[in-house]
């Protein structure tokens, strides 16, 4: 059962009952989308940032960093980060608080980006939907592709020396450990209630700084979600020419959805004759390369890192699309 189902009912009530908008109109769909996703992501931001404040206090930075970086097998840290991305049920925008939390805990940028790449592309909910629509074999290939893309993308981005391209505020937290030090100073030997309040204030502070960008990104995504018809994309993706996969990735960039929401769209595209790899590239780009995600990530990254991140993910998604088309994967 979707834990956010009550939020959807509240969004429906506000949009269709309280405001009286007709359900099949573009404005109603956009507003419903905006209310639901804004509230959902706000809750996720608040909870995750609160939990990260607790984790930073009770688990020393060195232990977290060592667990993900000092492995016996080379590259295992990237695999762990990507695997963790698979088991976290977040869309691209919802994954960002964990991304910020990982960085502030001292985890290397490349390892953190491996998580950020994989998390929106593959999660347990999308796996369940994929199995139901496309079967176990294709689902395993889909999961494998998402994990490998996260590992390789994170590895190369980590080797590009882009650590200084993180937002100044976040970089200061990483370099100087100010956040952790402040918690240690203020909460040492304090009563439990005072300690919990301190965690709350820390989580709220990070949430407040990020949420304005969430509203901008979700607002843009809501407009596109409500006013751009799916048929617009089907028209240009039916052929199997060389340009269909890059075009699918480009057309998906302005959209905003989680994997579960766009997989049925992908199925519809395949049934209307779009090659599977092209449809998969469209789906992955929708959840992993959205313009709303870029607007929100701009809060954590400078332009050079942001462009490098999107370029790496774009290249990976296009290659995955080509591979699925080359081997003529069919449902």
C-alpha cells in the first residue's frame, strides 16, 4: 500500500471538491500534482533531515565514511551506494536530502553521486511494477542497468576533482565539520527532550533552505504534467532511427515523475510501436534527468558539477537505450 495514499486523497479533495475544478482539465491535473508532490517532498525532507541529524550525532563521521570507502574489493563502495539507492523509495527530488546528508557526513562525492544516480531510476516499487508489466528477465536487466550506471557514473564523476563545485554552505559543513561540532557542543549531557529539540531545529534548518527550490521545481513539473499530452512524445519516438534514443532522452528532460508513475507510460509507448530501448531511455530520463531536479540540485551544486552530473547520466541512459535496442529486447 502506498504510504502517501492519504496525501493523494487530500490533494483530490482540495482540487476537485474544495476548489471545484473538473478532474479532466489541465489546470486541475497540474494543481493536484503540485499539492500532492509538494506536501510529500516536504514531509520527506523534514523526516530525512531530522534522521540525518540524529545519525550525525550518534554515529561518528569517520565510521560512516569508512564503511562506504574502506572496502576490501575495489569499487565496492560505489556498489553499496548504488544498492542503497535501489532500496530507497524516492524520486529524484526526494533523494536530494539524503544526498546532502551523505555529503555532510563526509562520504566522498563520487560515492554519494552513485546513490543519487541510482535512487530515482530503480526502487522496490518500480521493480514490482516492472515485473508485472515486462516480466522478471527484463526487470533484472533494468535493475542491473540502473546499478551499473550509478557505479560507473559516480566513479568517473568522483575522479574528476569536482569536490570544490559543491555549494559553499554545504562544502563548509563537509570540510570543517561545523554541523557535527555544533551538535556535539550543544547536546552533550543534555536531557533527551532538549536533545530531540536540537535535532528538530537542525533538520528544520536544512529543510527550510532547500524547500523553496522544491516548490519551484515541482511547480514547473506540475505545469508540464498537466499541459503536455503524452501523445506529443509518441509522435516522435515510433521510428527506430539512430536519433530516437537521444531524442527520447531530450524530450523527457522537462518532465517530472517518479519511476512508478512513468513506467505505465513507457508500457504504452512500447505497445504503440516505440522500441523498448527508446522507451526505457525516455522513462529513465524522465526520473533521472528532470529539469525540476536540476533546479533543486542547483541548491547543492555549482554549475560545473551540475552540468557534469547531467552529462554523465545522459550519456549512460543513451547507451542503455542503444544496448536494449541493439539486442532487440521485447516484452
